[in-house]
């Protein structure tokens, strides 16, 4: 690549990052707060409504059932209506439903609200992955995902820190503190959704802030990448799952990894509440592992891009970090040591996610990419239903979180094994085509 081409690439990518990534990062920041704030409300809400830990875990996980059922249709709609309209729709509807969490009165309403929240948010994350894939070359995506993924630990840190002040609003206007938490944290989703609808554009060709030369660079670079990826005529989610071995393997890998990720984020506030019986500082304590992640995430993204040809090794090592961290966390009762091991696990979770999505998104293009990525994310997130429920049952039956942590630790271990098998199958299956439409090029 010439000096002039390097300069054009650098300027174009920088423009895209500055214009698109901040608003997407803010959107996912808000989304993740609304998804996991149930963990910060849990102690007070469970006591008020008489919910057991198992019922709380089941309700927290029901979110992912709605997410699973509606994610592929949502991403098909995103491709049809455009990112601007559909991402805005997702944010506005989930903001409204999240605020309705304040109306929960018992088990049935708890399950219903969590299910509807999953339906509303379905398609948001893979939609953003697909959206980024229409603006940026593959080699830059892990770095961007590293920046973008900062929204997740920052959201947990922010949500942890502000949860205590919001819970202190208890009694204001005859509402409990946990009800205020849901109402206040839902409002920004509606505001940002409206902003995205008014200000975002669907594709580089519509961007007035790009020059014609920069638009041409993006279109030519992405067109070249498409020659090495999958093309299909029939864009059907079931067809993707039944015929494309890559989607099946990637879904299984993500399912097992997410089993630990969701379980940890949903139950960490309850786990650390044992360190602070008054619950005044539980939110701050729960923020520690994710504050560490937030500090390291940009470095992890750059490392993944620098050694992009070995992203599968990054994923395997990160998965093993999670297994070791969670397992060792059960061997001590010292809060500081336990938080250290949990922090190692949290680092592994996000160190896995960055190269995994950069690795996965490089396989697919066009409308097929939206469906395929949605399929991987949708199946992977279904583990978010099983994980909290399993943790709740184990906590109720053993009166300890140790068995629950051991249970979710095996998810990443299995994920690492599946990744090894996947890479071996890749070498065997290069060049094999599925039917007449899918080229099995890895």
C-alpha cells in the first residue's frame, strides 16, 4: 500500500470513528445499564416482592428468551428499514419497557417485563456489528470494537456507582428506591433513540462529512473483502442455522462463553452484598472488576488487531482465564482476594469478546452478515436464560455462591475446547461448498 493510500485509509477510518463510534458507544452504554440494573435492584426488590434467588435468576434470564426469539427477525428488519430507523426504534421501545419495570408487583409481572425488554432490545448488538461492517474494513474492527466494548464495563461501573444514590430515593412520591432506579435509568434510552433517528445515516454514500474519495475507498475496500466471504440468495435464519457449519460452531462457542458472562454480571451485586450487609457500598464493590476491565480494554483491542491472524488463540487463552479466575474465586473467603480472581475472570470475558466478534464478522457480508451474526449472537445469548436460573437454584440449595461460580466456570472451558475443534474443522473443510449458494471459505 502506497503512502497516499495509507494516508487516505488513516483519515477515512479516523473520521468514521469520530462520527459513528461515540454515539453507538453511548447507545450500548445505556442499553447495558437497562439490561443489568436488575442486579442492583435485586436485594431490595426481592425482599419487597418475596422473590427467591432462583425466581430472581429465572426472571433475569427470561430477558434472553425474548431476545433469542426476536433477534433474527429484528436484524432482517434492520436490513430492510436501515440502521438509523431500526436502531432508534429498538432504543425507544426498550426505554419505555425498562421504565415499566417499576410496575413489577410479583413473579408474573417480573417475568413479563423482562421478556418484553428482551423482545425490544433484540437485534441491537448484532445490528451494530453489522452496521460497523458496512463502514469499516475487517482489519480495523477489533480496535473499534475495543473502543465500543468499553461501553459495557463502563456501564456496569456507572450503574454500580449510581445505584446506591437512586435506591436512597426510597419513599419519594410513594415509590420504592428500586422503582426509581428503573425509571431514572430508562429515560436516556428514549432521548438517544430520538437523536439517532434524526442524526445518523444508513451508509457511507449518504454521509455528507465524507469526501467522494473517502466514500470510494470504503466501498472498494469492503467490496474486495466481500469476494472472500459468504454470498447467498436465500436469507433465511433457519437456513443459516441448519446449513452453515461456521454459524453452528460460533454459536456454540459464544453460548458457552456467555454462560459465564451473563451469570457473573447478573449476580455479582448479590455476591458482594455478603461483604457489605448494609448494602450501602455494594454497588461500588461490584464495580471494581469492571473498572479494571475498562482500563485494559483499549489495549486488548489493539493487541487483537496487531496479531489478527491469531485471533482464535486470543479467544482460547481468554476463555481459560475465565475458567481459572472463577474457579479460584471459590477457594477463598477473603473479599480482596476473591475480587481479584473475579477481576481476572472479567478481563477474560471481554478479552474473548473483542477478537471473537472481529473474527466472526470477517466470515460474512451483505444481508447474510446481518442474519448470520444475529444467529450467532441470538443462540449465544440464550445461555443468558439458563445461567442466572442455574446460579439461583444452586445458591438456594447450598446457601453459597461457590457452587454457582463453579457451574458457570465450565462454560468458558467448553468454549475453548469447541474453538480448538472449530479450527481443526476449518482446515479440513476449506473450499467445501454448502449446497449451491454458500461457499465454505474460512
